[in-house]
């Protein structure tokens, strides 16, 4: 299995400091797991927000996250 953590543009996600965790089958490149993580702070407490897309949306979200990562960090 391979994994990458990519930053998410807050104007696209709506939450500051959001990141996507993308995990794939190393042999087939099939999406295994995708989640978006972000932090939230309120009244001396910190919270972690985790968003899990529906299974049928994993490939579309992974492709969008990787395109955004290439715009931010060109090869």
C-alpha cells in the first residue's frame, strides 16, 4: 500500500489547514482509502475534523487532490 498526504486549498474545502490522506494499492494503483483531515479550535479546545467521501467518489476526489497538489508543488 502507498500513501500520500496532500494540502487542500481552503477556498476549495472551506476549512483552514485541511489535508487529504490518499492510500492506494501499490500493485494496482486502486484507491483504498481517502479522507480529509482538518483542525478546529474553540474556547481552549482543539478538534480534529475527518471527512470520508462515499466509496463511489474516491477516484474522482483523489484525482482532484493530486491535480491541486501539482498546482501547488509543480514537478
